[in-house]
C-alpha cells in the first residue's frame, strides 16, 4: 500500500495503488485547495519532494512545463504509483507571465518630487495579433535606453501602474530616482524625454501580489519603492480585497515625499485602506516621524495571518524583513524586492 508523507503537516497517509491523489488527500482531510478537478485551473498544485506520481490529462496552462520541471504536479490529475513525499504549496506563488521583449515610447516624464520622476510608457508592439503585456503587481522589468554614443544602457525598474492598465491600455508607469551620474537614471529629462523609444524586457520578480491570500496585507516602501507598492495595493483593492490593506511609505525627508494625493484618493474609495507617510527627518503635518519599519512595528498588527510586501532600499528591506521573521512571520508571507544597484562589473560596462 503506497504511503504519502507530508512532513510539514506531520502526516503519513495510506493510499490505494492507482488512487487519484486529490481523492486521497481529501479523504484524509488534508487542507489542499481545489476547484475544477479536471486539470484546468491549477488550484490543486503540490510539490513532489520524493518519489513519483503518474500525471496525465491536464491543460498546459494549468501546469506550465517550467513548473513541472520544478516538481509541481496537479493532485486532481495524478495517480499514486508508489511512496511519495509531498509539500503543499500556495498556487499564488507560481505565476507564469511570459517574459517579453518590447519596444516602448515615452509618453510622459513628470517630476513627482525633486529628482524623482514618473516615467509613463506606451507599448509600441501592439498590432492586432500582439498579445497584451501581462504582469503581476509588484513585478519589475529591465528598461534599456540608447545613450548619446549609440550604446544601450539598462536597469531594472518596478511597475508603478496596475497590470490592468498595461493589459488594456498598453501603458506602463515607473517611479525612478535620478542620480546625476546614474548611467540610466541620469538620462531622464536629457536622453529620455517624451517621444524617446526604449526597450523593455520583463516581467520579472517574485514579490508580486498573492490574490488568494485571506488576511491583512501590509505594504512597506522606502523612496521609489512606493511605485510597486502603489500598484500592488491598488490591484488588491480593485480585486475586492476586504481585509485591512495598509501601506507604509517611508522617506528620508519631507522634500522627498510624493504620491500622497493618489494614496488619499484610494483611502476615500476604500474604507479598508489606510496609509502612513513616515519621514525620518523633520516630518511635516499629517506625517509620522521616524523610520518606516519602526512605524509598522509600533502599530498593533495581526502578524500571524498577514502578508507583507517590501520594496525599496536594500537597508530597509533587509532590516524589516529580518524583524518580521524574528516576530514569527513565516518566510512565505514576506515578499521583498530590494532595489540593489547592479554589480560593479556590470556598471563598468553598463
Ligand atoms: C528588482 C529591482 C527593482 C528596482 N526598481 C526600481 C524602481 O522602481 N525605481 C528606482 O528608482 N530604482 C529601482 N531599482 C534600482 C535601479 O535598477 C538602479 O539600480 C538605480 O536606478 C541606479 O541606476 P542609475 O542609472 O541611477 O545609476 P548607476 O549608473 O547604476 O549607478 C548607481 C550608483 O552607483 C554609482 N556608480 C556608477 N558607476 C559605478 C561604478 N563603476 N562603480 C561603483 N559605483 C558606481 C553612481 O554614482 C550611482 O550613484 C530597482 C532595482 C532592482 C534590482
Ligand atoms: S483542481 Fe483544477 S487543476 Fe486540479
């Protein structure tokens, strides 16, 4: 009689030979989600850590080949053929937007705060047959611009607009801090102006919105980390999330603060949304003083059932991520993108 072990739940279950895997799991009341039971929706994904199952009769979009290679299977489409060790997974963690290379044109460049720009792009490859650009809120793309010497320079930037905007209107937005000697950002307003053509490769990144999660959502941003966090909370609220959605936007000083009107509008539309503008030095009225992580931890929160999304400077992301884990938040509930500069060797060649 084959044995199915699930170490994370301390379970060893007996199955009949050739029995449907989802049936065994349901028979033993294992907390696995399912929906279509026909290999079409991908809800019943689980990871085979040891052994094998016989998988057949499913739709490729429910389990793309790349996920199959990682050991994921669909329980509803698997037969038990021997002892097997499983791990239940959150199917939200496995998204599959094809990575694309696209041409874009700068529609608008506007200064949100001194040296912080909103870069709005229109996707050019949008003929009748062209598939829309799809990403999950919180992801990033690699943007490339042509310098005056004709060479291309590229850096990673997180989408600040919503996926819906990209998919239906072919429009993308990024929030970018300009450093005068920055190989890419230094071109903003100089080589990168309305009408300039840029190249984009993406989407990339795993710190994206998990729509199936039930419980409070906390988004913590430092500086232009506000871009992807805005995209993420807007998407969550537009998706009808009714749990608390809280955004903590951290800035070094009051001159850096931006995005407050967009946040206030969201708060007016959604009673479950709250935001905190946290300024380290000389906070103005309506702002909180101190570090953004300290503000998060000062508020009484239901850390046990929350999900946390972090974006911005590596110092903030590392510190807040570490403190969350120290407070018992599971690693699978902390999703972070730190805006690390590229390695020095890449910088040299740009
Ligand atoms: C996943 C991800 C998402 C990101 N999202 C965003 C975002 O949404 N918004 C955003 O503003 N940023 C984001 N970043 C950061 C962004 O990719 C760039 O690293 C950042 O904008 C710096 O690029 P730059 O062109 O300004 O400067 P760079 O030319 O890359 O230089 C960075 C700094 O290093 C210095 N420097 C230049 N050359 C060298 C060298 N040879 N050796 C040592 N130091 C050097 C420069 O003075 C400059 O201050 C993200 C990064 C990652 C990894
Ligand atoms: S329940 Fe839909 S794929 Fe298994």
